[in-house]
């Protein structure tokens, strides 16, 4: 199996379960957990890790969406307005990411997670002082802007885009958290297909910081995804169900602690 030792298979299986559960729980696709595990713990290149995670994102998002649909929290009008900009910016994000070396992408990943942490902290603080629910603002401009940012960062960093879309849909569009998570999963299930194909086909042509060929093979990313995907899908199903059962503040607090630890690891600060 290209790029994967037999001893690594069980690590990928458990990583998929953990990442899929977090992805389904918070609507983030699970790649914010998969990519650090693949790079920091298992030693894979950042580009290869992102390519594998983007494949799994598709399956995790689709399965989580089915659970959200049964709970009747999917705003299809929001999803359709996010999608066009999301697709275009996903392509642009992958193109830009392919021009960067793995070390730079890893640092960008860590910085991105710190921004996510700040956004979630502000959201928790503001929600404590909110007295009345506000009317949803789901016009083409605000929703399209969310889709654009979600697609761009999803393509650049190999994430599903949920860490961008969920807080923005809440703050900018006034959607309840469960509707925001469901809309994120719906868009992710489609944009991630395009991003995954684009990223994996480009692996063989990528070069390093000094212009040297990286000699990456999409066979390695496909193999990694093969072992991550089954348990990630199981985790996504369980996580999406827990979204509708656990207190929102508990979800946010646990997610923020996890994001802090992962970001510091990616930046090499711990």
C-alpha cells in the first residue's frame, strides 16, 4: 500500500472515527483533526494530508447532511445561495495552496485555527448578552459572501469550510447554530468533491520551496483516505446526532479547547 505501513492502518481507523465524530458534531468536516494527525503524528506531507482529508470531507459531509435533513434543520435556500461562490472560490483556493510549500501551509493552518478560536470565543460572549432572536438575513449577498470564504479556505487548507461558515452564518445571517451547521454540511458535500479531485490530480506536479519536485503520488492520499473514510463516516453519523442532543455551550467549549491545542501543535509552540 503506497505511503502507508501496516502498523499505521489502525491509527488511521481510529483517527477517522475521532475526526468524523467532531466533524459531524460541529459541521466542520473533521479535517481540522485529520490533517494534524496525518502531519504531526504520522509524518505525511501537508499537501498529501490535505488531499486525503478532502476526499473524506465529501463522505463525512454527505452522511452528516442526511442526519440533519431528518432533523428538518436544513435551509436549502441558504445552501443554494452559498454554492455558486463556494465552488468558484474552492477552485481558487486549491490553485493558491498548490503554489505553497508544505511548511508554509502548515503554519497557515495553525494561524487559521487561532482565528477560528477567537471567532468562537466572541460568539460565546455575545450570545450571553443577546436577549431576543434576530430575523434571519439570507439574501444573496451575505450568504454568497459566506460561501465564498468557506470555499476559498476550504480549498487552500483542505478543510471542509465549516469553521468559517458556521460562525459567519450565525453572526452575519442570524441563523440558529443547528441550521448553520446543516447548511455548512450541505455546501461542503458538493464543493469538497471539486476540491478533492482538483487537489489529488495536482499532487504529481507540485514542487517544494526551492523548486524541487515533491514526487507526491495521489495513490498515497487515496490509500490514506480509504482507511480513514469508513470510521469517519460512522463518526459523522454519531456526531450529527449528538448535535441535536447536547447543550450548545458544551459543544462550543469542548470544540474551542480542541482547536487551541491543535493550532499550537501546528505552529510548533507546544
